[in-house]
């Protein structure tokens, strides 16, 4: 009896998760390398890249020789680049 209730709860949760993952997957695949920006948005993207690179360089400089700190800077830099690219791509 207990196993039957467990299956009744878990199977729908797994099915819904797989269904929702299918909707988010195409958007996650759009990275700066895969989607081209229109020409009019290219200058904004280049400016954003320059600004974020400057922030990254400052962060790495502040880390000194700490590898963990540099890894955090790199992770933040890549995340911000991706977010900014998506923002520019979808702005109207």
C-alpha cells in the first residue's frame, strides 16, 4: 500500500519535470556562439564585453595568486557575459 502511494506521487513529479525541462532547454542552448546579434545591437554587445572584461581583470588582480578566487571571478564573468548577451538579444 505504501509503495503504491509513493509511485502515485513520484511518477507524476518526474513526468512534469521532464515536460518542463523540454520548454527551458531551447532557451538554455542560446549562447553567444550560437545566436548572432543584429548589426544594430553589435555595438552594445562590444561595449558590454569591454566593461565586463575590465571588471574581470580587476577581480583577478585583487585575487593575487589565489586559484579559488580566480575561478570565482571567471565563473562570475562568464555568467555576466551570458546574461548581458541575452538581455541585449531580447531587448526591443
